C-alpha cells in the first residue's frame, strides 16, 4: 500500500512538472503576442485560452477523449502515423493537462508584458537590439515575478486536476492514476485513511505554494 502511495505521488508531481515545463515557453510566446499585437485572430486565441477556466472539466475531457480516440479520425491518424495512443495513456494526460492549465501560465505572463513601460522595448530597439534579444534580455527579466506566478499556478492547478484526467486517462496504476484520482477511488472503497493521506499531502503542498503566490503578489506585483 505504501508503494502505491509513493508511486501515485511521484506520478502526480511528474505530470505537474512536465506540464509546467512545456507550458513555460508556450506561455511566454502567447503572452507576448497577446500583449503586443492586436490582430483579430489573437482575440479568438485568447477566447480559446480562457475556455478551460469556464468550461466544466468533464466537458473539455469528453471532447479530448473523442478527439484522441482511435475510433475517430484524429486519434486514428495519430495511431497509424506516429503509433501514438493518447487515450488512457501517460502522454494523453500530459497533453490534456497542458490544455487545461494553459490559462494559468499565459495570463500572468501576458499581464506582465502589458504592465511594462513601452519605453523599455523602444529603448532596446533604438540601441540596435533585435526582437529576440529585447524579449530575452530586456522584457523577460522585468516580469520574472509574473513568470514565477505562472509557473506556480500552473503547477498547483495541474496537481489538483481530476475531471479531465479521469476522462482521458482513467485510473491505471503507475501510468494515469494521479493523486486526485486516487483520493476519489479510495473514498469509493471506503478507505478513508489512505484518502486522508493523499488529501493531507496535497493540502500541505498546495498551501505552501499558494502562500508563495500571495507573497509574490503582495511584495512584487502589488495586487
């Protein structure tokens, strides 16, 4: 039983770390585009980014399940072309987690870019620096607290995922059975002691990380 707990917690943090690592460059790119460009297509992208915040997780999970299923065109194409099966697999819950946690990475970074003085970018260009240099060495260092906020909120949100992972990954020990799924499973089995062990671990970790978020907000972002 102890080995199952360790394996489940390890998988939970592995999913959260991989998801956050992949989301970071995506969040920087999308945050920059949404902050500095006004094209109509970006409005559509911003709406799509916000959708996981307002949709029930089961709705998003259902449509991802349908899309990834080998019985449908996209899922069959992935399986036949790349030998990639995303339904009830570790890879599937990673992709689902990236989609579901996307707004938690993009929005803080976008707000950080928008709150920067335009003179920073203009001064860099006047000095002959290119766009990539300006982004990497002028703009990003000035929104490090926003980036950290995005990293922590994405990580915490991924840890607590339930509906989307249940729909896409199911409950496969060692592959898709993360802590939130394990809690539900143990409660259904009336094993409240182990459910409490999972819940208390997540509660403590989430509390610490949220404390860090509020500390950052108060000290650096002045929110």
